């Protein structure tokens, strides 16, 4: 890939790229927060997969799944996509993407009935490409399904020195969006047939939504949500809560702690954000974190946060 120089700050992007959105009703965060939760995946220093199940009320890790062991080789891990899962006869089929040193790989494997061990011979790893340097600070994929469970589209996203890269189905093309040099952390919150949306924090503490239309002539729509206090998180992970709300986890690597928020359907500064508190009972010292489990071959799994 050709290296792209750092682009302008996100504040400039807001002025230059933002388009007016039609006003929508802003629902309060899901009232049945106790029924909402999320699972996060991480890679331990030994290369093991760890999945933690987090409830919203109270914000607490209620279960930890350790394994498969030694799933990832000893390397410089920096980026881990959401981990997808599909039911198998005895266990699960799992797949995702991970950077190992300076290369991106797609991996897949099957688990046995205990879900913590890899079925012998099922692990496969495919190199997507090299050049994934330390300038790349975010990577994830978005697969959108229709009501019949059929895949409508697939896109991959990476943030590289202030430029957001988007690949289409099967890595057939790439489009670059500049102006995101101030972004510190971001996470996918919405997947529709016509756009993907992200929540992003900046080095200065602001919180924004970034909507990326799927068309070839796409222009990002950037809207401020909050102007300060969000700079402490190096990682954001989102999961849907009800039909429109989002459960948002922020991980502070400086203090090895995590905080949970209930976020209403995003609508700029009118977005309602309820702080649920610090997450107890978990471990937030691992190398990298991502969402688990994503894309269950059903439209119900589509994120709908904006």
C-alpha cells in the first residue's frame, strides 16, 4: 500500500465534510439496561484468546472464557477485528482478522463442544497483505445482513495516520477519507444497507459520530456528540442494546480499567449518554481488545446505533 501523509484535524473535517442530517427522534438509552450486555475478546501476552462477558447493571464481568490457548503466535499484535461466530455441529466456527507484526491475516477455526479448544486441523490463516505499520491504529470489518440472513455487503476499515481506509467486498477496491488526524479511538455502531457509522474520540477529548455512505462517491458525515472529557480511552467497543441504543465500553490502558455507557440512538449533541460506571471483576491488561461475537448470519446482529 502507498503510505498516506497525516491529514487535517477532525475539527476541520467537521467543517469541510459534514453534511446536514434530517432530524430524527432521539430515544433515551434502553430502559431495560439490565438485559443488555456485551462480550469482548482480547489477546493475552501469551497469545491466548480471552473473552469476557459484561453485564450493564451493574457493570461487571460475570464470566471469563479463556481459550483457545496459544491461538496467536508470539508477535507484535496491534489490531484485532471483531470476532465472528457461527454455530457448528459440536461447537462454533470462528473467524476474524489480526495483524501479526506488519502483516494482516484472516484466520478461521472450529471449536469443540467445550468452545475453548480448536478442533485439530481446523485452523487456517491467510495473509491479506503487508505494510500494516504502527501508524495504523484501528481495524474492523462490517458485514450487513438482510432479514433473510443473506449478506448484503462487506466492508473493512482502517485508520492510518489520520486517513480512514475502506475496502469493498473481497478487497476489490479501496477508498480513502482524509481529515481524521485527531482521532484517538473509534468503534463501529451502525450497519445499514446504505452506510456504516462509528463513534470516535479525539486527542482533545471530543466524541463524534462518523457516518460513511457505501457508495463510490461517499462523503463522510461527521457530527459532534460531546466536546470534552473523552480523551482517556485508548479503546472503544460497542454492542447494540435493544432496537436503537448502544452499549459502549471505554478501556483506559493507563489505569487498566474500563467504563460502561448506555448511548441513545445517535443524533449529534442531542444524543443521550448515561454513565453506568466502572466495570468490576474484569481484566483489562491484555494487549488488544475487540468485540465478540459479531455477525451471526442474521439481520438481528446488525448494529443500529445511528
